[in-house]
C-alpha cells in the first residue's frame, strides 16, 4: 500500500519540524547552562573541519560493510560515548551509567520484540528519538564548546550539501542506509510510524542543524540564534518535506529519500556571510561566557554536577550583544583566540 505524496509530505513535515526545533532549543539550553569538560588541545581550525567531514562521510560506507551484530555493537559504542559526554556534567557516575544502560537496553529490547504492530513501532520510535536527540544535542555542544566556530560550520554544511546530493541521487548510499537501519535497534534517526508509513530524519542532519544554531548563538548572540533556528526550520525541515511534491525522490524500494543538506547547506553558508558582513567577527567561547546570554550559574564544574563553576566572568565591553542596532563584536572583551579548555 502506497500513500500519496501529499500525505507523506505532511508526515515528514511534522517529524522534521519537531525534531529540528527540539535539537535547536535543547542545544541552546545546554549551551547556556552546562559546561562540558574539554582538554586544552588548542584551537579548532580548518584541518579539524576536514577531519570531521571525512569521518562523517566515510562512516556510512563503513557501516554498510559490517554484519548486523557488528553494526549494532558499533552503534552501542557510538551512543554510549555521545550520551556519556553530555550526561557526565549532569549526573553522578552511578546514575549516569544506569540512565545510559536503561535507554540502550530498552531500545535493544523494543527493536527486537516490539515492531510487529503499529503501536509497537510508535513506542520504539519514541524511545529511540530520545536517544538520538540527546546524542545530537550533546555532540553539537561538544564541538561548539570545544571551539568550533560558525565559519567552520558554514563550510562544513556547504560541503555536506554536495556530499548529500551525490550519495542520495547519484550513488544510492543514503537509501542503502535507510534499508540497513529501518526495523532494527538503535536506528540513528528521529522518526515516527503513522499507519503503514515511517517518517524520519537522520542524526547527521540534526547534528548539522544543532552545530549551526549553537555556533550562531555563541558567535553573534541570542537574537541571531533565533534567526538561525528559523533558517533551520525553513531550509532544514519545511523545504525538504515539500520538495518531493515537485521533484521525484522515489527510490527503487518506494522510499522517498530527500537530500536535506542540499537545501540547508547553501542557506547556512549565506547566513554566515550575512552575519559576518552585518556584525563583524564572531565571539569566542570565552567571550560568550562573559556576556548575559549565559546563565550565571553553570552546571558541570570540576567540583561536581549542579555547582557553580566559580570562574571569574570578565565584564563585557560596550552595549548588549542583542541591543538595538548593536554589533555583537563590540559587546565582548577582546580575550584572544578561542581555546578548548575544561
């Protein structure tokens, strides 16, 4: 049974918009309130961006070459790492591993035993979505708090736009990934089942959306961050959902696979150029921590969860970064280059 293109577009729009909005808002809240521990290993530069791009673009090919049991093992390791990075500042060790073990264990059970009915699919997707959303939020914060800047994200998104169109429309890698993950535990996508149809968006897309919004908020302030969320919703969720109504993206398996980054990447890149032209240079992480966008009490200090870091907050120079007609680069102290620090 095949649903109409309009019906599938509505389902994709619901899932895409909700998941993109959640990863952006949760990511911003985490950025403002939680500090992740990072080693002092220098600045984030273009070589790091290339390394991340190569890693993320080759992992799908690596996954497709693995037998099912080994693929599941790698997914477990991946999600354990992502969740532990983000939950470590929030939970004591025992609670941390109980939460991670509970989430992943339940997912493995649901993915093996509960997919025989629509209700079972919906319960599986709901639990799976929690894992994937948290992983995307935590990894995006890991990179942005570690020094990744908007210019890095913009170039990264533009490169992914070319990658996405090639491996979706030319070489059917994306379709192969959908087939490999759908119906198995730890699907690296946020999705939901509606009758006979599954609508989903991959963790890679959500990670890029989170990186973009967090880098904009860190570099140019809360108002610019809100504008970035709008760009994500329009070009990362709405446009990819509606494009199949005009362009055929149906695969041999009757799946509709849309290269979302093909539409989002250029929009993110142009947004960076516009922000740089209007406001000037980006704030560093130290400068971001010194202004009022950040809550005064930060979780994740070396002294334990829930405690203020006690770090001195250097005063901002000039007017508020979000003040009327102000330039964010005038609203911060010139503290030098952004460095990764605990």
